[in-house]
């Protein structure tokens, strides 16, 4: 039974590092489509942890954003 170690010899090629946002543990570039999706999921997860007046305020802000997007979409159609 052997023990596996993470040693790298001088003649071994370096493994490519995967981008990880250290603050949130996300793995995608925030400027890509995958990163945007991960940001939305992180935002939603944060909303589900809120309670009381902070949750009400966050829901109101999200509602205002959705109303603004709807008005923008309707104005673009007209």
C-alpha cells in the first residue's frame, strides 16, 4: 500500500491551473457566459439565506429590476 504525494519533478511539465475565484470558489471566468451563470446562482443562494427585513428588501429590489427589464422589453417592441 503506497502513499500518494503531490511532488513535481523539475523535468515534469506544469499542470495548467484552473481559474478559481478564491473569494467564492467559482471556477469560471466572471466575464464569460459560464461565469455569469455562476454569479446568478451565487446571488440566488445568498437570497435564500436572508430572512426578515433584509429578505423583504432584497425581494423588492429584484422585483424592481424585473419591472425595469419588462418595461425596457415593451418599449423596444413599440
